[in-house]
C-alpha cells in the first residue's frame, strides 16, 4: 500500500478491487460527515493501487454523504484494460449499500521519453515562508468581503483542515485576472510530500471562489470534482490557484490550477456546485457545520 | 423529444431511461466509427429528457468505439433525485452488450432569479463573417506548423465534419496567451441554434490543441470529455477557444471555453488524451481515417 492509503486509512478487503475506510474526523467536512475531497482522493489512490499505474484523470460524482465513523466500502474496477492506459470506475457505498460517490477515470504509464510541458502561467505570488500563516479559506473570504468575523478557535481546525495548513500569499501579478481569483499555499501538517491523491483532497474548494467571484459570501454543495494530472515531484507545498468561470441560476463552475513550489504545473482540477449564500447569522453555523 | 434527439437520431425504447441510436456517418469519426463527441452529446440530451432539467455538468468516459451503423443502446438513470438537482449516470453499450461509453453528470433547475455572471475574458477575434471560411481544424494545424499538405476534398467532410462548418478567426488579442491557443467559429450546417449537447459534440478537439502546444503535429485518443454549462441563448455560431494545459509522457490535458457570438461564456469543457504524433506519411492516413 502507499502513503496515500495510510493517509486515507484504506484497507484492502481481499475482494478484487475491494477496499474500505472509516469516516475519521480528518476525512470529514466541518460537520464530521464524509468530505468530497476524501472521495476523489480515495478514487485516485485505489485506482493507482489496482492498476499499478499513475492516475491521469479522475472525475468523482458526489451522490450522498455519510456520518462520522461510518465504514465506506470501495470497489475499484478496470473497465478497459489497455497496454498503456486503463479506464477505471470506482464506487463508494455506505454500510447499507447506498452509493456515496461514483468515479470514472484513467491511469496510465507515462512514457519516460515523453516530454513534460506546461502551457499556463503561474501567478506571481509570495513564497510560503513569506505568506500569511494560520489562515482558513473561509476566514480569507470574509476578510476579502470586508466582514469582521473572528472564526472561533475550535472551528479553525475541524474536519480535513486538521491535517493541512493554509497560507495566503500576496499576489503580485496574475496571468488571467478576473473576479474571484484566489491563491493558497497548502501543505500536510506532517510535511509529507504531496501526491495527486492528496492534492485532489486539498483542492476541493471551487465553490468558495465561485461565490466570491459572484460577489457574495458563501460556499456550495460540490456536485463533482475532476482532476487531470502531470507528474508529482517531491513537493511539500502546493499553490491552489482558483479560477472561477461561471455562475448561473445559483449553480457555479470553476477550475483550480495546482502548482509546485518550484513553479511546475502539477494538475488542473474543476468542479460544479450548487451555491449557498451566507448571511451574518450563518457564519457561526458555517464555521461549525458546513463543508 | 428535442432538436438534440433529432440531430442524434435518438429513439426511446420504452424501457425506463432507455434510448438507442445508430452510428450514422455524421455521428462518426473520420473512419466511420463512433465519435466521442456523439457520446457526450447523447449523454447530455438523454439526461435532459429523463430529468426534465438542464444539464449542468457531464463527464463522458470513452471506453471503446463501435463500427458504422452499429446500434448503441443507452441507459440513463437518476442516481440521486433532488428537489432541484439530479445526479445522473448514462451508459452506452453496443449490440453485444459491451460498454462503449460511461457518463456521470448532473441536471438542475437554474433559479430564474439567480444571477448570470462569467469570470473569464473572451479572446478578441474577427467575427464569423470576417473569418477564414471552409477550414478544417486538422488543415489549420498543418498550416500553423508550416507544413504544406492539401487535405483531399473527399476527406474534408467525413464523419461529424459533414454537419458542421468551421471558420478560423484572426486572434487580435488573447487574455491568457500561451502555446497552442487556437480558436474556431463553429455552426451547424443547417444553422439550427446550438444547444449544450451540440456544443459538446463540436468541442471534442482538445488533443489537437495539446499536440500543437507541445510543438508537434498530431492528435490523440480522447479518454474523456467533461463539460460544465451556463444557459444557451439563441446562438448559431459558437467560438471554440482552446487552452491546452499539460503534456506529460505522451498524455495531455486541455480546456475549451465556449463563447456565444455575443461574447457570453456558455460552457467550459476539458479533456485528457493519449497523444499521437503524426509524420508526413501519416497525413494521408489521418485525413482518411483518424478522429
């Protein structure tokens, strides 16, 4: 098994492509329920284990969530086994057999002689060591909106934010400016290198950037998370570079570019969400309970 | 049924969520086999019919292709029926029951009072009436690479290119410049308004832009196509604005922004592909046979 499997608490069941894990608090949203980022990370990690190849692309559809400590069973199947590329399907179910998430994706053998090239430009930002420490994305959104609200200390590290650290860089220049562009440096608290699975776990933040672009404070229910990957080098910090696209009828879409500390484009992610608008009285609730 | 259903030759079978269609030549690649753009268009169109809602997002995984005139059976299921949002799954199989494509997506009721907003900038390009007529994307790629090769007339309108027209605009300025940025105005030959399903059909062109960004002439086998939608107004022409992201080990990833003639962002699409490099002797073959 991999460091991903350890991070995600994954156990192999002995069935072909069978795994399970518990909804531990670091794999949960702020309200303790299964976090979407966990579902895509599990889909990536189990696909890589089953196919013995690197994940190229993964789409995870969020069908339902599960309460704290629920056991989630995961079945990871190879739909089309190719010499180089495997098309895969991953399904996560709760103990009652209900579907929690469904994923489609592919893994492959990246030709060592195939070139690497990235065709996007990284925003010019301050490095992690010179960026605002101890931030939360939700707190940053409130600050941007000019809202004074101190997140209670006990709400700062609920759920998945227990195991990751956010720092907010200064953005000196942006290659593709527009509303709602936000950047965060993110690392694992234990400073382990970041893999595709853990990057997907960290990057599940599009709803907030889309709400911010539309000019309101909010978040949303993610309908999916899709990630497309390059190769991950030994990076401890990644830059989550959020680029919202569209808001229409209270649904939203956005992308995230994921950069290494050395400025290499590691992955491109995208999400669609159903948006939620928060008002003053919601902040306390949100701080305690929402994803 | 819809204009999409007519375009795609979709028939309802009478089974719940059951449809079928034949791989007619306008739904095929240049070699007559099932075209990936058809698979995502069918997934969008049947999801909208079954749920009576607009598609918000769709990911189609290309598992295999089917020969000319094969009958494809489509099953469109609602995985999670919400008051507003439906999470759906679509599966296409050939007459032997083999999976050709698998899709996950969502449809929803876009709140009429929800704002529309787009957060990207459209490239400044010449309008369709002042753009290079009668182009093919493959021919444009060759021209960009400085390769003199006249596509045989009989190869210019094979497969799906029979029913759509491409024009290549002049790009006056690009908001996010980089290698491989390419734009095409596209419309249906019959000048019917473009829907999300037909836009997805037209935008299945990421491999070419990624190859072009990496500095070689080529294409690729698409592994998936993912589209995220706003609302489509009465647009006859769409601008396919291709933005490649990454090439690594002969796999590639890229996005497409889809704009209306009036400059509204209609959708954002993305694909991952396994890249193919073409050399001189391949062009004739490609012109006749590849997607």
